[in-house]
C-alpha cells in the first residue's frame, strides 16, 4: 500500500514537471519583441577590403597584382576597344548622316484608304482623323504624323473629309476632285499623344504652331489649316 502510494506521488510529480517544461518551451518559442530576429542566413556581414591580412582581403583587397583592373578610376573600356590598336569602327569609312530634325511620317496611299472605306473599316460619312486611321489598322503606328500619297489617285472617287499632317499635291487634287477636303495640321509630340490617347488628358492641350522655317512655310500655304 505504501509502495503504491509512493509510485502514484512520483507519477504526479513527473507529470507536473513535464507540464512546467512544456509551458516553459511554449513561452520560449512564442514571438515577442525580445525574440524578433532575421532568419538564419538572411543577413551577412559585408566584406571589408584593405583592413589587414587577417581579414583575407588586405593588401591588394582582392584586385590582384597590377593590371588595368587593379587601378582606380580607369573603369571598363568601351565595347569597341581593341587593346590600343585602331578599332574596326574607325578603320571603316562612314556613309551618310543622321538628320536630327528629320520627321518620320506614316504613308497612306489613296488606294489603300479607298479599300478601307469600301470594306467598312473607316466611316467616310464623318471627318477622318489620324486616330481613325490608327484604330482601323490602316496604319500601325504614328511617329511624327501621317502623309497621304497619290497611288491610286485615278480610281479614287469617294468624297471624304480628312485631317492629316501632310499630303502630296497630287493626292490633294484627287481628293478635292472627288468632292472631298483635306486639312493639313501641324502636330507636336504632345499634340499627337493627346490625339491618340485622349483618355490620358484631363484637359485637351492647346494646339501648337510650327516653329521651324520649313514647317512654317509648308503650313502657311492656302491649303493648310493651322489651329493655334
């Protein structure tokens, strides 16, 4: 009887000890301000260069001995550098030039424009703008504007009202002969952006006037309509 009571008391003490240890482990594993830390390996100490031989990166600081990459301030050579000899880009002659003031106009011929109208892709009963040409995929982009050319002028017979950046004289005559009108309007970069994406503007910007002599001369002709 005594032995049975002793064993029962021992079991109770062990259970209490285990319960206390469990509570201690739970308290230790709980997250609180004193236990916040980065995950193991998430943060590494930076390499300190030139701080003595004990660091492993002293003396030459990982740059090796001499050479171009051991110097400070030289940086990397340009991609066409050939070790000091005359590079290929200088040995070959140059042809032509790049016009910084040149314009890239998307060209649309009258036969293509008429085909788009006949197939119902463009509504000729209302004024046609460059945005209409772009939305109908008659052109695929607008860089500096749209220019109407005269291919198919002999067969063009649809009266239209169209507004573009430029047009050839023969194309203008063909459209006017068919009973239509052509408005040539100058657009700067922000004007073209407002025309193509009006949803990006809370207020439509004021139309710009040409500033280059060639543009002023071209858009000041009687057939051109410039809105300032």
